[in-house]
């Protein structure tokens, strides 16, 4: 069993204003015919992951990679 904290997920929180905009833009793109459903899902997934990555960096600015403990922290 690991006793270190779990990394942040690679997506923004469900109540994130940015995530709501990403989803709304995807729905509008499909409704307007600007994108297929598949294109809108891919676009939303990529942008959602990217925004989650940014949120993870904000949570742990000294991490080696997103979700890791800061470099100066020792795991037990």
C-alpha cells in the first residue's frame, strides 16, 4: 500500500468554469455543423486534459511531473 498522496487527476474539477466552457463549445460546434460529434469529443478531451494539467501544476509547482511530490519531499 502506498502512503503518499494520490496525484491530481488529468482533468479540471467538474465544477470548473473552464470545463463548462469547453463542453459548451463542443456542443455548440456539433449543433452548428462546425464539427462532427467525434471531432467535438476529441477537441473537448484534449482541451480538458490540458486544463487539468495546468490545474495540477498550480497544485504542485515543484513537482518533477504532474501529480508527483515536490522534488524535495521524501516518500515513506
